[in-house]
């Protein structure tokens, strides 16, 4: 009897292990198109407190870190006549900065707060980017659309899109999930602080968010399915600051505004783009 019980326990353990492996394989299969950033060190520049790893500039992103400090850090990127500013975390850890403006020369400057509103230059670097496909930049996470393999929204995207062969099928499945499973967070809308970044995890967990949370979460779920997706930031025709997405589905750009789909803003609004990530 004891031997039979031992065999049953062993058989049960083997079945559970096999199921675990199968789940892992299915999850990986559902994320077969997902791309993940890295700092390989093959093209690294250091200047003062600034480190820029441009090993994957041809994929539309760079890895950037400043010094470990409790002072505020500003990272400025210039390309042509465009200038974009980012806050760095001060932890001395790499952050993902997109090269969303396409091929060209990017001038990167790090500033550290010295007192009040005064900043001093901490270092600078130049990055030459040649992007065979500029849409690749919108397949990776970045500082505004921040996620990794363990992000719950990433895992849900894999579940929703399992077995769906085309980009349009995946796009539709994700849009339906957002439209039917989320609500707009009106409390956060009136309490949000300036400069707050999109919160993908909080939005997914609570099933609610403001425009930037909903748009960033949707972009995350699209990107890991191989659908290039821009997080757009700008204004509605009433002057309201707003965020939405534009996805490239089978070569065609499609706009999707989660906030409008949740009836928090008018679907008839005109959109003006200020920047995108």
C-alpha cells in the first residue's frame, strides 16, 4: 500500500511538473514577437556622470544612466529641431530611452539640479542612429511605456492572443479587453500630480486609470504581440491634455483612444500631437 501511495505521489508530481512546463511554453509562444532591451556594452560612452549604451540604437532605443544621487536629474535629447526631456531615477541604473524620431544624430546631455531651479551639466554624448525600420522603436518598452516579462498586462496579452495568427486579430482582442474590462479613474484625474509617469501595473490591477495609464497599458499589450504602437501625448480640441495610441497594424496606422472608448472624452474630438514615445 505504501509503495502504491508513493507511486501515485510521484506520478502526480510528474503531471504537475509537465503542466508547469506546458504553461511556460504556451506563455512563451504567446510572446514570440516580444522584444526586450539590453545594454550590451558594444557601443558605450561615458562622460562625467552620464553613461549611454547605444549598442541597439539601430533598434530604436538607447540605455542611459546617471550617477546615484538624491538630486534631480534631467536628460535632454536633441535630434534636428526636436528636443525631448526626461527625468532619470537617480539610482545609477539603466533606463530605456526611445529614439522615436527615427534615423539621425541624437545629442544627449545630462543635467543635475544644484539648487532651486538651477541645473549644471553632468555629461554629454552623441548617438548616430540608422534605423532600417523606424517602427522597431515602438516594439520595445521605454521610460513611458515601461514593462518587462513579469508585468501582469504582458501575461494577459499572451493569454488573450494565444492562437491568433494576424496582427488585426490581436489588435482587436486587446482593444475589446480594454473597452469591456476597464473604467476611467475620475478621482485620479483631479488628484494626479504634474510629471507623474504612466502606471501600467496600477491600471491593470485596479482595472481603471487616467488617459496616460490606459494608453500606456494598451501600448504595452500591443508591443509584446509584435504590433508597433506609439504612445501619443497632446491635446484635444477643448485644450485638455491627453494621451492615446496609434498602432501599425499590417502596415496601416490605426488610432485607438481607450479614454474615448470608455466615454470619458468625446469620440468626436480633434487631436493635436505634442510628442510621442
